[in-house]
C-alpha cells in the first residue's frame, strides 16, 4: 500500500493510539513522512461502554488517551482523522435512528469538552472529527436521519462550542449498511437489502460507504460475495445519477417533515443525557445501554409477532435450507502468526525495549502525553498482550 497516497481507515478503539503509532512507524521505514499520511482511526471509546464492550480502561483515562491522540496528530500527523464517532454499533445493538444520532452526538460533545479541557482550541481539532452511521432499509427515514444529524452538529459546534471554522461545523460521516438486518435465511435476498441501504446512505449525503456482503449473517464473506458488495457501490456510483445532486430530497414534504421530527426527538434525548451529567455520567448510570436494549427488545417482539416483516424469516419463507459453502479460514494462519511473534520477541533487544516502557508509566500518570514513549517502545519492537512487554 503506498502510504503517502492511500487513505487508510482502521476500525480500532481501545488500542487506537498503538495502531496509529505502528502505522506511522511503517510509513517512516518506507520513507513516507508522517505529515503526508491520511486516514482515520475509529478511536471512539465511549460507544464501547454503551454497545460493544471492547474497552480496556475506565472511561476517564480512556478519554484522556483520546485527547492525547488529538494533540499528537495535530502536530505530527495533521491530515489524519483522529476519531470516527460511531452510532453504527449502537444501531447494531438495537438503537432507533433517534437514539443513534442523539447518543452519537452526546458522545461527540463529551470528546470536544475533553479536548478543550486538555488545552486544545476547538478549531484546532474539530475539523478532523468524523462520524460513522448505519444505513437501514427504511430509506426515507435514513435520509432524514442523516440530514437531521448534520443540522444538529452544525448548531452544537457553532452555538455551544463557538467554533468559527466552517469545517469545524461539518458533520463528515462514513456509512456502513446494516449488518443486523441481514439474514441467514435466503441469504441472496440480502443483496437487495444492501442495495437499498447503500442508496439511503448516498441519498443522505455520506462521504464514504461500506456495503456488507450478502453472506455475512453466516460467516466471513467469500471473495465472490465481497466483490459483489463492492460492485453494488460501483453501480450506484458510475451507472446512476444519484451522486450528481447535493441533498436530492430537499424540499420533499415527507423528508422535510421527517427531518424536523427526528431533530426534535434527538434534541430531547441529547438533553436527557446532559441532565444526567453528560455522556460519561450517563454511561456509568447505564442510561444509554438500557434505552438501546429496550428498543432492541421491542423490535424482537415485533418480528416474533409478525408486526414487523422480515422477508424470508417471518414471511415468504421456504422449507429447508439452501446449500451454501461458507468461507473457512485455515487455522495454520494462527499458528504461523504465533510463531512469528515468538521469533520477534526472541530476536529483539529486550533490555533496550524496557527503557521507553519505563518512561511510559510516569507519562501516563502525569500531565505529559504517553504517545512519544509508546512510539519509541514500538520502534524497538515492543508488543502488546500475552503478559509480556
């Protein structure tokens, strides 16, 4: 991968700083200056406590590491998107469109406050904030959701945080089609679902898009399924005209009305988070998690009762299973990687590795950013996990 010209997105959260530093070191080894790197780390730890669970540290030190990453990239990797604030995983856990945008923007406000408290100016870091949403099959509602989120974020940044740079007020977002809506029954039907979901994202103004493969409800995608998912995007991009107009539904009574309703409902929910002390305090109280789980339960009841139609599952079903050969990953890959790791640990200069690791703890405990000693430790081939440095 030509790191100086390709923008790389890493869906990494708790260890985001480590992966970013490793990426920077690989670029350095290949002669690409850090200032030329472009890409995104998800780095959104708050939604992990709400919906996903892959966190390492408590919320406060995790937030500090996020702010340290903002500051580090501001000086060393200025073209990098330092966070992708994610509603996708909350939606996959059962959040409604209103909950998705409200809890996402409430988390975003927490990140902005954390960065401001660390001494950064809002227009120094806000232009590099980005977002990540889901696209469901309810096309009109999803278009309205994206429009409402943009309006809300622009006003939050301008009115609450005093952002002056227009780029600080932009809600730049990536979209992924809804994996939770894919079915193992009649998996080919998922191709139609993904196409509708992708259209919702494009018509809603997404900046980038991931289309799921039709067999992801069964296993990791086969090469053919992954290629078809890519081709779905390419047909929309190159054979249709939906990308030639900004906000193509603007002026539609249905869309404008739904956008207004979503804005109002999301504002109410954002205020409910604020009333509980903000995103972190609400997380500690279990507020967002409980609200999302209640929504997920209601959807499950609706599917079970037939009130909500899922084609091929509770209606238009077929008898028996259709033959399908899933992707099977060779277990030798795991064994080979373990052997590579053991060899690296045996060949590196282990005494030299301990010096930056010893510097890491006081940096983390004090006011200094821990990223520079982390970078030096990684440069000397420090590794993560397994009870070893």
